[in-house]
C-alpha cells in the first residue's frame, strides 16, 4: 500500500511542461471565477502578468472545448438506449429508411440532461447553416431554423467564444431591407484539419482550414519502401508537425488527422488489403495513434471515400444527391453517392469498382480488372523520367497532338474503350446523375472525352441517357483534401436523437 501511495504521489508531482497542459490544469478554476462574475479580460490580463502569454480568443477556444467535453462526458455517462440516427430529422429530410435504422449510439435517458442536449443541438444547427460560407444575421438564423432570437443569441455567443464563428458587418445575400444588423460567418482560421493520402509512390499531406481552403501541402516519396509498414507509419507520423511548423498554425486549432489508403479499410481503421502497397491486415489507425508525434485523433479511410467526401462538401447540396465518383490513380477507386449519402455496404467496402472483372471468367481477375486495365501503368512508358507522376501526366495531357506517336494514339484508344466499357456497366448498375473523375490520371481524360461520350451514347440501351462526366475541381490532391474534410465535417454533425 505504501509503495502504491508513493507511486501515486510521484505521478502527481510530475509537472505539465506544455503550454496547453498548463492551461488545461487551471481551466476549472477560471471557469468558476467567470461563473462568479469575473470578466474574461481580467482573467487574460492576470494570466499574462503571471508569465502565461495568451490572447482572449485562445482562452475562449479552450473554454469552449472544455465545456463541450463536459457535455459529452455527461451524455456518455447515462444508460444506453436504442436510438434512430436521423440527422435528417433536424433538417426536415426524414425518410422511411432513416426511421427504420437503429443505432447503437447512446443518449441520456434522464430528463435533466434535455436542456443541455437541446442547447448543443441548436448550436450545431447554427454552425451547419454557416458551413458553406454564408454570412447570416441572427434574424436570418432565427427564421431559417424556427428558433427564438434569444436561443439563437446564446448559440451564436458560444460559437463566437469558440473561435469557430466571427462577427462581420457584411450583409447576407438576399437580406431583408431595413437597418442592417451585424452578420456572422465561419472563421476560416477557427479550426484546421489534416489529410494524408498514401499511394505506392508518394505521401501527400494537406492542411485545410474551416473554409475548405488548402493552407499548405507537400508530397514525399515512399516508392522505395511503400511495402514497409513501419517505415511508412514513421514517415506519416511526423508530417502533421511539419505542416504546422511551415504555416505557424497553433496545434490546438487542429481537430484531427485522417489518412486515406488505396485499399479496403474497415470501421476500426484496419487496412484489410491494399494491393498496390502490398499491405494486408494492417492496424494502421492503432499504429498511428500510438505514435508520440501524433497528438491528435486519427482516422483511416479508403481514398475514394475521402475523395467523395470532399466532392460532397464543395458541391451544392442539390448537385450532390446522386453521383458516381471514380478516382483514377495507379489503380481505380470508386464511391457511390445516393440521396446525398455515401453508400458503405455491409462492411464499409462498397464502391470498390476497380476490382470489377472485365473478362468472361473468374480467372480474368488476375489480369482483367477495371483498375488493372484503366490504371496509369499503360502510360508509364510515355512519361518523362525526370518528372513526378503528377507532373508527367500533366505534361502528357498537354502535348501537341502533332507530337503523338502511333503507339501513344493506340494507348489512348485502348484506354477510351476500357473506360467506356466500365462506365457502361456502372450506368446500368447504378444509374447515376453524373460521374466525377478525380486523381492524377483524370488529367488525361480530356484526350479521350469525345470518344468516350460518343461510345456511351452509341451503346447504351434505349431509355438510358449518358450521364454527364466531370473532372474534379480538387486537382490531383482530391483524396488528401477529402481525408481532411472527413474530420472537418464532424464539427457540423448533429447529435443522434431518441426516437421516443
């Protein structure tokens, strides 16, 4: 017993050395003083006078996170109940499927938590109204959400204190005439997220702000050791700190890190198989979470799902209801969006279009899958040796037609035929409103676009119309940007509601 007490005392005596840890240790006392009527300006001045340099905005951000964590802890401590997960109920988009789905997530059963939960919902709903960059007044928010001015006032105050939202004198588009009131909008610098995309050639890391702007990006080669999981994990783990060092962004503003992988990824962040990396059953999320340099929550996802998430985020809601997204890289990944949601399948593997067999027998899977026939290997002989893959593909996309060799022309013709065959199968299966192409290889699509569209129109069964085909605005970094957007979008998620 004495040894145990001695050990506990020794642990208690360990001092917090980081600025964030020191501040967190006194936050409860600061919260008590504020509740007693102290002014936050006085608290900030006292901290600065005692050698702790901090701004009012930063302190408000820490207080917001502490309050949010306390709310979530209160919710998690309650007995579980089966609940439906209709985020759509809040937005008036309830469907029969949403009513039938039952989630294992938990909500408080006791009545005293209801006011706190409703405040959290109202704050999240206000933030969601601003998520696409709109500037709205408090009156606008009140009308849009059907809430009282007082309720909106409390929600907006909390968002401003968190640093996620800022006041602005700009008028909202379509604002009513009369005396202009101050508006609110997202603060792009209020939060950041990090996305890292893995391929067999490179690691691409991006830092995006709350407004979906890429604040910084860079790539590193992994071609020589892509199949060495431990080396790749070590390389990934230090990339976030490098992004923050290059930009000067406060690490406490980062909400999390998401890593996208060209392969099957389960719900626990385990890479079941990634053929081009030669990985199998790799617990990537657990490995990264265990790295000392990775101080943020880590998520792992499929690269095409990440790309689809970014497309849904930047597109207008009416344009992102039903589409097929295809990521053209070393292989081929896909994601299916129906009714505005990414189709996951029973195990989260839906959308693996690259493994679609293009031959007449099962044995063709070794040589005639969509990704083997449509990936960039067929173009590798034509790429300059002194350029990266992305730059080489851009060069190939822009060379003068007069400079084409017969071999290159034949390669483009074969590629057009393969793409058309795959698109025909997918149109019959999914009937998408549109197809969006991303990834480095999508830069070459304009070279075959006319032929693909003509072949589709010629060979589709009567009654089907060729869906429009677009190239993503995200460029070759779509998967990395999408990975970061997965973390970003959680800030706008709504709580799960009890069906009773």
